[in-house]
């Protein structure tokens, strides 16, 4: 009977290890995101829709990111979220590869999406979740 009790107590621990999920839960980023601001670069500037006269938004599907500026499609690229250590960041994070060995950290805080480019003099971009029609 004791062995059965130990097995019942150990089963959830074994099951969680077997699922292979490492790190925190993968952020849900699919949907439409309105640009709020970008900051960084050598000068440490902050750009917003108000001071740039630009509108930007992202349309993110399960495997692609579509980037729009002033209503026009700028780029469409595939992506896949990965979890791990990013060289210039202090902790592991969810990220996707941007190309040229640049990784972009992905942080979701409620209705805010933060994309942090991981390179010297790079930018942090903030987007707000758009309401679905």
C-alpha cells in the first residue's frame, strides 16, 4: 500500500518532466498588435506614432509575422518561438530569430507585447493588442 501511495505522489512529478516543457509558459502572441513606441539605438531615442507621423502594426499568426506601416505591408516572414539564453540578456527568454544572428526577445504582459532586439544599439518595440472586430 505504501508503494502505491509513493507512486501516486510521484506520478505528477514524473509526468511534468516527461512533457519536455522547459521554462515559463509560451506567450500567446497571435493576433493584431498596434505599435505604441520604439526606444533604443545609439542615441537612446524614443519614437512614437505622434512624433513620427507613422502608424505601424503587426499581424501575427501561428507561424508568420506580417509588418505594416501606414497601412502598407512592409514584410512577411516566418517565425518560431524558442526558449533559451540570449547572449546580451541576463536571463533565459522566449525569442525568435530575426536573421543575421539577431534574436528578438518576446515578452507578453497582458495586452502589451514587447519585442527586444538583442544586439548592441538595438531597439525595444512595444505594441498594444488590438480589439478584434
